[in-house]
């Protein structure tokens, strides 16, 4: 009987810890997506784009539409 209580406590603790880690990872991912990003002209070129310094955005490539800092 005592072993069952201990085992139940361990399982409950592990389950709560797992939920906490999952929630933290989700919150971090949501924050990373929502933040506006800036790239350098060099990063724009490396990603296959062309930096447009008049409009300050990267055109084409992996950073298409991102602002240039």
C-alpha cells in the first residue's frame, strides 16, 4: 500500500513537470514567431536575397520581406 502511494506521487510529479516544460516551450516558440526580425545586408545576400537599401527590406531568398538593420 505504501509503495502505491509513493509511486502515484512520483507519477503525478513527473506528469506535472512534463506539462510545465511543454508549456514553456510553446510560449517561447510563440514569442519567437511574433517578434519582428531584422537582418543585415550580408545576411540577406547569404540567404539568396537582394538588400533594398532604399526601402530597407530584403527582397527574395530566405529573408524575403524582412527589415534590414
